[in-house]
């Protein structure tokens, strides 16, 4: 999805430089009370510092570029660019930044999409603060961290999506939702137009849909938009 021009200025309390001993964190959530609560809790931890907050996915990308945090904590449901798409874009542009998804969505499809997008961790908002702190330390050390509920769903063989889209099909779906045609998608993903056409046909078949409206319904249900 396209990124709009830089429009938000970095707030005064946000700074690129931080104590090198601290894990620098950029927090993205569109609920101010959630932002304040998490920021206050993490700033109480001796080796952590929240160096910035973002209210949506677009602002998250802008502030990640400006602040270069060690860790990004991102919700999935955010305006302009959702957390999964923002994760994908950040992973491509700043692979050294590790991303932790913090969300209310206890859903296997969301979790798998987060992993495919490049997230290193996935925890639920109903978990205690200690779970979040442990997750931050784990992914900062180069590991992954998924809360117990997420692990149970990911390891379950009982899935209601036997025709789940492949990683490439999901990437093409995102571009279709952004209004790109087959030729533009092929150029952006460095594949042939024929390959795009084949994947596009598979997407419609797997989702049992023959219209963009059907793709949009699927995308909303599974966290793409």
C-alpha cells in the first residue's frame, strides 16, 4: 500500500538518542489510554525506554524512520495503514527493527499473517504486563515470543481455513486491495504478469469470490484492511 507524505512532526518528548543500555521502544496504538498505560509501565522497567508513540500505521512508519527504535510494539487495528501492513513495510525497509504485535485478536489467521509480515512476537492485550516485558526482552535478544494462547492456536492442526492463501497470494491480495493492476503488481513484486494472473485466479477460487467486494470482505475479516 502507498505511503502518504510525511505529515506529522516528532513530538518534543521523542528523541532519536537514548541511553545505549536501554531497549528503545516505539509504541503504536490508536487508543490514547492504552498508549499512556503501556508507556508508563515500560518506562518503569530499568532497561527499557519508550522513545516515541504513533497513533496509526502511517505515523508508525514515519517515526520508525526518524527514531530508529530497537523494538516496535504495534496494534493490528489502526487507521490509514493497519499493523500487519505496517509490519511488512517496516520489515522490508528496516529489517534490524524487531516488531512485537500487541492486540486483542486471538485468531490464528491474524497470527499467521503477522508472522508472514515479519513480526517476531505476538501477544494479547489481556495478558499481564510481565508477559509484554518478557516478550520485548526475548525478541531484542534475537528470539521470537508468542503468548501461550497464540502458541496453542498456531500449533493446532484444526484450522477452519483449508484453502488458506499462500504467502505470495497474500502479497498479491494486498496489492489488489490497493488498486494495482496485474502489470503494476508484476513490476512491484518482480514477477511476470502471467504469474500474477495465475495467483489472482487462485485467490478468487480459494475465497470462492468473483468480485473485488468479496476480496474486501475477506480482507476485513482477516485483518488485511
